[in-house]
């Protein structure tokens, strides 16, 4: 289904506590700064398919957050119309319900990328082309930590947790939890501890 159904239930409000124990809202980068960083990260080209797809995703995310029902409906319909064309040209499907951290990088968009709406992705994920992050035969989707890399033609499926600083090699099928500071290779994936400095 090319038009993505948008639900306000998928938007989460992040609250953290400071050192003194007082609650405060997490400060996120401005929309302009986020778009500028996306632009620079993806070759500083407005015609880069990955950059365009992220722009559409962020617009859809913005549409979900409108307080007015009318504004939310109009913005969501505009998102659906634009996404119909962009997703079919770029082959990159990132529904606006997906939770993505900072510095998300689609390293090569010469193939498809599909992410399930319920997926939660940490900061600085680097992902190659022909990657699927989603469900298997059972319910549940992955939660991916910070500083993770996913290689070409890989799948990350099911209700699993991918730890921080994990490297998933090309042509790897991951369907089990992966601890932090690990390397995954093969289908099904074999998990090895990382050797050498953590970059």
C-alpha cells in the first residue's frame, strides 16, 4: 500500500531527567539544522535520492505532530501524495511512524530500503542498499541501538534488540538479539565479538 496510514499514537514524547532529578524535555535539533545535516551527509546534493526520501519522511513526521485535526489531515494527505511518487522512484520506504535518532545515513541508495513503521532506530545508523528492517512470521520489530552499521542485502527481522556499535555484514539475516560491540555475518547470522578499537 503506497499511501501510508498515519496515526498519532506512534508519536512518542521523550522526557529525560537531569542530574538533579528534575524532569525536562529533551532538546532536539531544529528542523532546519536536521535537514542541513541530512543534506551534507548525503553528498550535498538536492537530487540525492536518500536525501529526498529523508525530507519526505521528516515532512510526514511533522504532519503527525500537528495538533489541529484539520491541519494533520491536510498535511498527511500531502505527505501521502508526495510519498507515492518518491518512494516508488527511490525504492526507499520509511514510514513517518518510524522512530529515527540523529545522523541517520543511507550510505548508498542504488537499491531498496524498507523499514517497518514500528521500528525504533538509535543515533548514527549507517545503512547500505537492499536492506529490510521489519517483521518475520511473528509479531514485533527490531530496536536498533546507536552507532550501528547494516551492510548490503541484509535483513533485520523480528522482535529483537541490536546493541550499540554492532556491525552487520553484507548478505546477513539477523533474527536474534545481538549484544553491543559485536559483528554479525552470514545467513543465519553468526555473532562474534568485535576486535580492535571501537570506532
